[in-house]
């Protein structure tokens, strides 16, 4: 028995791609609705689906899905810091940055939050993350921290003491890992990103050690 969906693996695709796998079926929308109802595919947003792990035999890549739901975007902030093992708390929403308007998507896979960032700051400090055969875009640890600080309401870090308290107490950052961070990403972010003064204070803390 043919299983056309296997050809898609775990890569998110548009409904038109799924429909193309069934050339002999006229009612394409009905077929897609049937595949979703049976659990063979998962709707990520209107017109975008991924084959279920039970059908494909491959684990879903949350980062890859996040990149595809709202593009261009990259995974960042607390979710990225948790991925790198730099903060201990579990993060229940996949947080990303985008040059588009901020947006929120919820589906059977999870909650995906997108925060606007200026185009100049978007490209600073990005990494390609490889998980098996999957590759997606995530902020470097430094960029993820900058994004988090820049987008935390009412957070202003004027003094080194405040920066240390924020890292150690508020987000419980692994300070040994923080002290190994690269100054260049902070310096570049200061030039083009929000809350330059707060980021500058964090950089002073890094360089002071």
C-alpha cells in the first residue's frame, strides 16, 4: 500500500504540496480534511501542515516548525536560552523574533509567539541548529539574551549590580557560561537593537570579570 505522505518527512508544507501527492483525487480539500481528521497530518496554521510522527516515523522539530509558521523568523529569548542549557526553567511557548508584525499561533504541537525586531538587528548573531537531518535558525546565546532584555517590559539595567541581579536572580543564568560569551554580538546589538543602554550594562559586567 502506497503511503505518499512519507515523502514529506517532518518538514512543514503547504496544503498544495500535500494535494499534489494525490493526483487521482479530484476533491483535494476534502482529502486534506480527511487526512487531518484521521491524524495523519497536523494543521500548524491555515494552509500549512506537517505529517504526524506516527505516520512519518520522524520526530517533529519544534525549531523547524517555528521557522516555517511565520517566516522570516528565528527562535530566541527564553526558549533559546533554555535550549542551550543556560537557564533552568521550562519554557512553555516557542519564542521567535520576526521582522513582520508580532503574532501568536497555537496548534496541536504547541504555542508559537513571534515578536517584532527591526530589520537591522534581525541578522545579528544567528546560528544554524542541526537536529538529525533538520536545520533551523536560532539566536546565538548572546543574541537570545539581548532579545530577552530588549523585549522584557519595564526592564532597565543601568548599573552592573542590576545586571548581575537580573542574570543571577531573575532568569537564573548559568554565570559560568555567561562569562564565556562573545562580546562581539553584544557590541553589534548595541549599535542596532533596542535598549542599547541595558545591553551595554550587561557587556560591562561581562568585560569586568
